[in-house]
C-alpha cells in the first residue's frame, strides 16, 4: 500500500473500506476496498476528514478480482452452465438446464494448486435441475497476476471442468423373470416402479415381457426386445446367487458383454451391467423395487447420458456406497454414492 494525498488519488485503487458518518442520517461504508477514486469523490473524502488515503499500487500485469473471477468462470464451465457475479471477486455457477452434472476432478485439483484461486463444487454424477447451484469461484487478492488466470484458461483449453450432460430419451423394454410371476401366482410389482423411474429420467418403457426361470427363455426374451428396437433393457428378478436364479446366465446367453456382476453398494449389491452391441442391459436386484434410492439411481442416469461406466468406476462406489435409509431421504444431497 501507498499513502497519497486525496487530491492526487484520482484513478488510484482504494486499499481499504472508508466509513462515513453523518449524524442522525448515515453511518457505514461509503467506499469499499478496490474502489477506483473518481474526481467527484474528492470533495466527499475531504468532508469525511480524509486528507490522505491508502491506495494499492497495481502493475500492468495485474487483474482486478472481479475481472479475474469472470475469466475463470468462463474457462471452467461448459455451455450448459450460467453464472452470476456476486462482487468482491466471487462468482456463483448454476445449471442452465436439467441433466447430469459431470466434474473433471483432475483438472479441478490442478486449478486450486494456485493458492490465490478458489473453485468449490458440489459432488458430481448427480441429477441437477435448471437453476441448481453447482459451484462457486473467487479470487483471494484484490488484484491477481494475469498469469494465474491464464493458467486456469490453459488447463481448461480442451474441455471445461464443469458440464451438465443431457439425458437421452431411450425406448426401454422390461424383461421380468420369475416362475411365480410368469405363472400368474403373484402380481408383478416391479414393472410399474420402473415405468415411473424411467419416466422421471426422460425415457419410456415401451414394452414389458415375462419369462420363466429358464436361462434360454430369458435370453430369447432379451433378444426379442433388442430385435424389436429396444434401446435399453432392464431385467428384473433372479439376480441373487440362489441355484435357481438364472437371470445372469440368461443375459450372457443373449450375447451380453458383461461389465460387472455385483457392485459394492448397499442397496444394490447384485446389480449387473452388460451391453449387447450398443444396447445397455441392466440386471436389477429386488431392492430397486422397494427402496427409494439404490444402485439404479447411481448408475442408470450415467448410462442415459451415453456414458459407459467401467468395472473400476463401479468398484469405486464402495466409498460412500452405503445408504443409511434415513426416515426422510435427501438424496442427492446426502453422501450416498459419493
């Protein structure tokens, strides 16, 4: 900081807040830190008893916090994200459309290696609605070297850190297995649940077929649905390790290339993910039918963006993969799947 006479301060940057007191009328900050002194400010400052003020000496390589934060926000966000300037070097970012939030954590970690740059986000792989707050950035000093901002822009030159990916509309077929349902001994309860779940994700269950606990019949029903143009297959029933549960083998016999059979997630341990060509096939354990949040909610939205989760990525869900079955579910605000 540097002390200068008020009359010589025009065009300089104020280094601290200045309080004005007008008895019976006003007491508060008249000028904020970072204010650029204007000619009309001189008489006001003198009336406040300020003959000298402290200013910040700025080099040609420095950027004001607000300009720097704006450039950082532009660099780190994809086109599906909008931002609002909050002042004092802070900008908040919001989803501009509904979708699945994706965050490049490796790039994020590189950005915040600079102690003068803050970028904080919510957890990724969560469904967001238009207007949801997803991140905020700010610059710590009033002025920051432009090189720090350019570094962020270079890190994000090929891809943004924050994206909201749209969910694709898929024609879903449900293959329900189980001798008790196939024979009509009990009413199927799983189908209506999946109709609602897929509808909430913007897809449509176009057909549901039933199969006995026979792996060849299960495979045939799956192939029948693929040949009929289904773009996503959900298979229910028979996903445990009991000897008479034939669904996993049926998926294999239908030509399914298995990504994983089993997930270290509760509820949802007996989940299966496979692909027949480019058609995803999910084997859904019974928990998806009777609990509000399960492995379905962690994986299916990702598949509907076109992403193909790997076995390694699904294994990583073990950390945070225990649902606490809270009396009032707050997912995705809670830590499940994080």
